[in-house]
C-alpha cells in the first residue's frame, strides 16, 4: 500500500496492516511497466524530434520567404530612389535652364540700361561742355538737335519696355 520496499522487521512493526508482496514478484510487474513506459517515452522523444524538425524546417522556409521579401522591398525602394533621383536631376536641369535664361535676359536689359545711361552721361558731358565752352553760335546751332536728343533720351519708354518684357518670375514646385 505504501509503495515502499521494506524489510520484515519494518513490516511487523509499522506496516503489518498493509498489503505487502514479495519484492521479486513486484519487481517483475514493475519491469514490465517500466519497459512499457520506456517504450512510450522513446516514442514521445521521436515525436518531439519530428515536431522540432518540422518547426526547424518551417523556420528555414519562413526565413527564406522573409529574405526574399526583404530583397523585394530593397529592390522596390532602390527603383523608387532611382526614379526620384532621375526626377530630381530633370527638375534641377530645368531650373538651371530657367536660371540661365532669366539671368541672360536680366543681364541684357541691364546692359541696355547701362548703355542708355552711358548715352545720357555722354550727352550731359557734351551739353555741359558746349554750354560752358562753346561759342554762342555753336550753342544756337546745336540747341535744337541737343534738345531733341535730350527729350529722346529722357523718355524711359525703351527702358520700361525692356524691363516690362522681363515680367516677373515665379518659380514653384507643384506636385
């Protein structure tokens, strides 16, 4: 009853009311049970190994799929980066072209205005010299021509026309 191995003395003193059997008889029964248990345990170990192998195989396949997906993501992003870089290059090229064209136009207008200012300054210098150093006859002979030329140079129509042709420049990026 206690499932203990005891000597005869312990049986008489402590376990005499319990059901007892000879150790050899019980050992034979336990050997059969242990043999059956070992067989079952061995089968359980094999099942565990199969499950482990299946999980490992599953893990390898899972990681293979993840690696393939990772490569796809990287390829996709690389293509997107390439397209973005191409678009950036295209837009910057267009911007540079606009910059060059507008700066050329502005420089041309500035050059024309400088030329106009130079004509006016020459006219002023010549007129002052004629006024200060010229004879009365020289002043009278040149007066009408100088007045006409002065009026022409004072008209800023050409300058305003040149500046107006430039217009205003608005550059923006629309998505």
